[in-house]
C-alpha cells in the first residue's frame, strides 16, 4: 500500500513542479493586449485579453 501512495505523491509533486515551470507575459501590440504563456511541457500560447 505504501508503494501506491509513494507513486501517487511522486506524480502530484512532478505535476506541481512542471506547472510551476511556466512564465506569463502581458504585452500590447496595435492597441490589443495579449497574454503569452510559456510552459516547459506545453510550449507557448498567446491569447488576446483586451485593449491597451
């Protein structure tokens, strides 16, 4: 039973570590505000979030 708990904790700890390896940057271009999010395991995504 302890082996199962140890494996579960290892997965959770890894997930938190990977999620923490993200950066978020806001920037404006042509009057539009964007959020660029880059994570080690997922690459980068850019999302329009409003106006500047």
